[in-house]
């Protein structure tokens, strides 16, 4: 009977040891699962941050392109206005030049008539 008790105690002890090993193994598995879950959360967070940053960069680039196009359009409009102003000034200068030439011709004609009159008057005194 003592042998039975010893054997039974040995079996109970073995079962308890086995249960402790299984509990330790379950605890390791749970810790590994927890570590993997945390690692996945970190990975998902990194991916989410990357996507968010990528979207922000995309929005920034879109905005920058629009600003650049607006600036380009404004420069083109300013240039066109400047060219129009320059063309108008050239046209006015050409008109002024034509007017000056006409006045010069009229002045030359007056000078020539007056010179002729002076010659005629000088001829009367000779």
C-alpha cells in the first residue's frame, strides 16, 4: 500500500510538474501573442502615419502646383498688360513723331516763305 501511495504521490507530483510546465508554456505563448499584437499595432500605426503623411504631401504638392500655376498666370497677365502698355506707348510715340515731323515741315515751309519774303524785300532795296 505504501508503494501505491508513493506511486500515486509520484504521479500526482509528475502531473503537477507537467501542469506547471504547461502553465509556463501557456504563459510564454500568451507573452509571445501579446508581443506580436503590440508589434502589429506599431506596424499598423507606422503604416497609418505613412499614409497620412503621404496624403498631406500629396495635398501640399497639389496646392503648390496650383499656387505655381496661379503665379505663372499672373506673370503672363502682367506681361501681356506690359506689352499692351508698351505697344500703346509706341503707337502714341509714332503719332507724336508724325506730328513733330508735320510741324517741322510746316516750320520749314514757313521759314522758306519768310526767307523768300526777305529776299524779295532785300531785292527791293537794291
